[in-house]
């Protein structure tokens, strides 16, 4: 599923990626702390790969950043006067029960893209992700890889300044994984701030500019990717990279 929380008025405009800041962010939904307190800033070129063991709080961090969850304490802020245009792609894409083309047209409509531009932008995005022949195919009958490419095409059509991806390739075959990784690199090259979770160390090495490593709901380190993989600073990251159980 791609969710957007900022209206799109100019789907072509691209600029330097906005920076994201967490200031003493905590998430304690039932008085039980699931995340934080965490403070960090994503202001490098990225892409930022968010890594850590199961239950570390990676998805929570993405949802807090995207505004799907509200911090119990602290603040999430962006550079610039208002929150940037942003999209999120989930592990299992949630698509409407209509054609691939209609899914994209719908996303453009709810994001206030003028009606006369919608079909053209949707067809361009489908073509970019190799889905032109599926334009009239019901989204629900697409393969897992095609569904994920459709979710990425939907995000692409909206030119987000920020793209969050939560384990987007965990259910895909090698060819589909490659297609998603190429798309991630393309978003990055176009100036989108990419923030992505993965458990795939090889994938993280291929894509990461920097790594945000979480365990136990806290950021244990935020390091340039080459340093993270060569000489991780935190005990938890060292254990994770060695394939040991991390609390
Ligand atoms: N809405 C919620 N209500 C209660 N607990 C939650 C909620 N969302 C997440 N949790 C809990 O918070 C912890 C962190 O979850 P999260 O999904 O962020 O982990 P993760 O690092 O993404 O893990 P994985 O790698 O397994 O996907 C888990 O213990 C999870 O059960």
C-alpha cells in the first residue's frame, strides 16, 4: 500500500531531499514503552537503511516518521515550512479492487492532481515499472512482484520528496527484488529521501548510504554504511552482523 499524507499539486517538481529529525521521540501506547526515547537526524544523502532484529521497532519508527502514529512524547519534524510530500510502500501492497491503471488514477485523484493529467501520469508510471501490459488487469490478480512494482509506480506517479519502504522485498523472487532495488536507486537519484527497512544484509550493502541500527526500541547507532559494515560501533550491531541473537 502506498499512503500519502500531503496533497500533490505539482507532480513534476523535485528538489534536495528534506531532512527528518526525531527529538526525544517515545511511543508508549498503553503505558508500555515500545519505542524510544530516540533522537536522530536524517540529513545526509541516504538512502537510509533501517536495520535491527525482529521487534526492534523499525516499522514503528517508519510509521512515526510518516505520521501514521503520533509520538507519545517528543517530536518528529522536517526541514522546511511544512511536512514534505511523502509515500510509504509496505511489505504486502494493499491495492484497490480495480485495475492497475485505476489504482494509480485513484491515488492521483485523492492527492489533488488535476483530472486531465491523471491518465498520462498513471500510464507513464506503469511504463516505467514495466507494467504497461497490465494497465487493465485487476490489481488483485497480479503476481506478488507485479503488485509491489504497482505500489512503487503509484508512489512514483506522485513524485514524493520522501519515500518510506517497510521490507518491500521480503516476499519477492530475485528478479523482482532486483526490480525493486533499481526503483529505489532511481527514486534516490531523482532526489527523493529514501528510508527503508530490510533484514537482507546484502541488499543493505547494495543500497545504503547510511544505516540506522535499532534494537529494543532504541537507535543504537547511526553510521555511514561503509563504516557500519566494516566496524559497527555498538555491541548490538556487532552481534547482529555476526548472526548472533540480539536482545
Ligand atoms: N500498534 C501496536 N500495539 C502494540 N504493540 C505494537 C504495535 N506495533 C508494534 N508493536 C510492538 O512493538 C515492537 C516493535 O514492533 P515493530 O513492528 O516496529 O518491529 P520491527 O523492528 O519492525 O520487527 P520485524 O523485523 O519483526 O518486522 C514489537 O514488540 C511489536 O509487537
